[in-house]
């Protein structure tokens, strides 16, 4: 099932146009998201009677996966200089920003290795071409800085159990935990895998994740769909582990319990270390078929519950994940796995749970025949998503395909659905609640003045803000006014923007709100009015 597995097959300028996602407020979710609270206003607020934007209107996550294994997306050439690698990476980020995306999912642990200086695992071969070789710069630090400079969330993508895409332990870097602990490793198919039933393996994965959480200012930890490996010829060779640790359980139930133990532990430790850091997983798009389980989807496909021992429904119901990103890489109307059926099924799974649902979209499939020869297929997916208020955004596999823009599909997505920027949905703890207290205090001192490239807007930043959202209305607006999410022109870090879409000679009023790490938003500061220069 290679086509369903993301990594192996693998702005500041304001924008005009209409925005996707401007749906009616989802009142039943507002309390969970904390969107209706207007804290931080206090005596220092310039417009104390104006509420913060509430509800879910206009909010969505828009992301792309950047796969590093096999140099799928980056770095394209592991032999390139550090300077050239950096240019390649920033081009990917610039593409995301140009499409009004707000998140990147970057694979930093593809094969029990690291795109950072790790005390637990060697440098990845995909950076330099040589396992264990120091690339000479802080790769993760660089990627994170550049992403945040564009106000793109950074979801650090870990593959939990894959060791290598070849079968010789001696080809691994000296000091690799797999090479030093061959009893943890199983050969299966054309690669090497850690055995999820070995307790020390789960400890290694957890330590690797926490090392990054504690050392780097990431926004989320992201696992892909590789738990037990996808079935190939024969059974995964974990018989000895099962005899040692199975405790008489059914073997399938035992395997699922091993995966569940990792997911639960990683979730608890991430949130204990840094409550604002989210934990999400992108499972295969089918949990179970309804022919196997009445609770499953009306599909006829591989089943992640039975084949890779990933019980996503339990993770959602137990609140072990903050978001789930099922890989729905099929077209609408597919005979085995209809995209429309699966969007509805996954929407039901997250309903009223507090877990966010982002849909994994198969951009790599555009141009591959059948419905995918129509570049509007993904556009139709997003239109269909609007019928399901539980869908909070989309993530595309992968960055290379968005860069290639086959048959103009990415341009179509941008024009028809992403014409305006969007703030990601409010982050609540998995399972509900309003993590982290109240929204930040408002910004203040907003000014606007003509600029040779449009209108320059500046403000005094809120001390509790991660970013600031800028809204624009035509003409001279009231000094204190509620903001409409449909009028968002930018969500940026720092204290100012230049709005290049302001039309020459036209007058606009700008309002600025503060947005924190949980995407909670303050009331607006007093507005500022300016006219764009003529000609």
C-alpha cells in the first residue's frame, strides 16, 4: 500500500480574494476551543468594550509535509553545500507562504537518526550522504528559525520504528542504537525495524522526542503511519518478543497495546514538558472496513487496526492526541475507498472529543490517471470538507508536488480556497478544556501610513503574543470595532507589515489583534487609517 504512506512514496504580504473556511460558527465547539473568552483586555485595552473574535469562523490549518527520507523533498542533493541546502529549504517555505499556508511538517527523524545534534542517535545520512556525519550546522535550528520567520508552525515529524531501508546493520553509523543493540531490531521486507514490543525501544523513541521538545521551540510533535510495518511476505518476526512480553494476550491485541503504550507515554511527557506543544499522528486513512467491524467505514482497503496495529479510535477517545491527520489519498467516488465516505467517517470519530481533524491530501497523485488527471480533484476535496464542520484543515503530501504544481493544481487551490491567510484553530488539550489560561493582552499603538509598496502598518506588540493578526476594512472605520475574520490580511510575527495589495489612492482602516501559542486571540487594538499612495 505504498501509495497511502506519506514518506516512502513518496508573507507577510496581504492578499485579496475570498477565503475558504468562512463557515458559520461551530457553537458546539466554541467552549472547548476557548474562542468565546475575551481575557487580557483589562484596563490597558484601548478598546475594552470590543470583544475578541469568537468561534471557528475562518480558522483552519494549512500545511505541507516535507519528507527527508530518500531525499524525497529535502535536501534534494545530500552532497550540496550547507548554503545550497539552506536555499533549497527556504524555497519550500516561500512556496508554503505564497500559498497562504500556516504550517510545515518536517521529517527530522526518518530512520532512527537525526536532523539535529542528538545524544541518542546519529546524524542522518540524508543530510550529507554519510550516516553519522556532522553537516556542520544546526539543521533543525535553521529550519525552525526560517519557518517561524514566515509564521509557519513547525511540526517536528518523527518516524517511531523504522531503522533503515536496507538490511545490513553494519551499514548504520557507528554508535547507532540499532547497531549497538541488534536484539531490538528485526529484518522485514527490504529494511530494518525496531520491534515495538521491546520496552527499551519505546524508551528510546520517547527520549528522542523529549530531547527535541526540550531543546527546540517546535510547535508540535508529529508521528507518521509506520508503527508495525505494512504487511509484506510473511509475518513480522517478533515471536521471541511475544513469548517474553505477551503475557498470554492475543497477539494482535498485544501489538496494539505496545503501540498504545508509546502513544500514551509520548503524549503525557510532551504535555508535561511544554503544554503548548501539540502531539499529532497521521494514520493510514482506513481504520477498519465495516465488513470486519460495524464501527468501520464503508470501504474495502487495508485496515490500520489489523495490519499495522494502529488503533486510532482509541487514541482519539482517550485524548492521547491533539490532532489526527488521516491520509485520505483516494479520489471522490473511489470504488474501494471513497474520499467522501472517509471524510464523513473521520469527522464522526473526532466529533465532540476536542481532537482536531486535519485531512492528509495526496498531492503526489495529481496527474497519475483517472480522476487524478483533473487538477480540480483536490479543490473538490476541500469544497466537500466544508460540509463537515469537524474538518479543521488539510496537509499535503508533499512539498515537491506543490512546487511542481502539476497541471496548475496548486495554483487552483490557492486561488479558490487559500486566497486569504488563515489563523490555525485554537489548540485545546486532547480530550477537551482550555489549556494554558486566557488569551494574550491586546496589542496597542497601531499606526498606518502610505508606503511606496502600499500601506505600512505598525504596532506595539503584546508581551504574551506569538503573532499578531491584521485585519483591513475599506474606508475610514470606527476607532474601536470588532473584526471580521473574512477581513484578515496577515498573521505575522514582529511589529509590522507592508500591505502591498492596498489599491493606489484607496483608504483603509487596519485593526490588530494578538495571537498566542494556542492560537487564542485578543480583542483588537484601536484601528488606524491610511490611504495608499496614488500611482
